[in-house]
C-alpha cells in the first residue's frame, strides 16, 4: 500500500472514531446502552429540561414545578447561565439538579478539535461557581456524542446521559396536547423524559407547549403509581445519588417535595 493511500485511510479512520459515539442518538443503540439512555428504577420517571436558563420561560417552569411539588434536572447552556446566574441559583435553591449541556448549542461532531472539550469544562466550572454544587450529568446538544466530548465529560467526572422519550416540543407545530400524546406511550417506570425550558435552539415560543403539557405528564405519572423527579433520584446504573466530594445541594426551607405517589392528583388536561 502506498503512502498516498495510507493517509486518506487514516483520516477516514479518525473521522469514524470521532463520530462513533454519535450512534447513541439512535433509539435502537440507546436500548443496548440503558445507562446512557437514562434507564432508571422501575418506580421513577426522570424529568429533564434542556437549553436554559431563559428569563422569558425558565421561571415559569420553576413556578409550575413548585406548584406540582416536583423537582427536575436542568441541562443548562453556559452562555445562558453566565448571563442569568440568578436562575441557576434559583434552580439549586429550590432543590433542582443542574447539569451540563455545553457552552453554546452546537453539534460537537461539526466543531473544530478542542472546542467541545473546552466548552464542557467551562460550563461545568460555571455551574459549580453559580450553584455551589459540582454537576454530575452531561447531555450533548442534539444528543450528538463525539469521541472528544465523551472523553472530556469523563475527565470532568460527568456522566453522559441522553433520554428514553421526548415530547417533540421544539417544533413550531407543537402544542400541549401533541406533547402529551407524544410522551404518553413512553411514560413508564425507568423512563428519562426530555423537554425544553427555552426556545433558544428551537422554534420561537415552542417552550409553551412543554409548559402546558407538564401538569398532564405529572398526572399520568401519578396515575401509573410512578414518582417523577431529577436524575439524581432515578437510580441510573452506576450513578450515586449523593456522590462524595460533589458538595451539598442547597435547598430553600420551602423547597418542594419530590413528586410521589401519595400526593394529590392534578388535572390531566394540559393548559394552553
């Protein structure tokens, strides 16, 4: 084999290695990797929200979660948290979990070498500075894991996690009824639900569809006898609920209880 032929083959191999983890975006692949997909204990559903914090929408989600008596995991963008640290502090103070979604909402497969790793580290440091708690979880934008981002997350002791069910709430045509209908077939014990508390990387005001569907989603969980809450309570294989050295979660004296089976059932009809 000539040197001229070896170089293209080597470059192709490196490209495939870089992109190989992105196959986890496919549902069939995630089913083979339940921990990465967010499979948890059989009596719990993980509520997760991406792309915030956003002052137009995130406070409404926090208000609604408080009303419902639920906590959740918020995967934040560093550039948004830097501009609105008060929302990150509120998340932590009200008992929610804050995870890393990257600095900008960019596909790690399409960025220059080194950018994804740097942005993961920068966001993780900011989350800790704002909330006083080192983050545990990393979810890549678009669910696209690159080899670089996977290694960078591991170096920062972040657990990559995707989802088992989503609401397709990021589209312009979504409404509360469509989000609830999309979610319902996958709403089962062990599921990790992906919704969005911001339209930063989606159709304008599409977050209203997720917000409107949230009461109905929580109600379905309760009717099924399931708890709904953050990933730290989800029992994902290999995860630790309160890892040593990660700090103590700061909660306000009036922080909401975890959504549980014993709490009152709310209306199943999603609000518009």
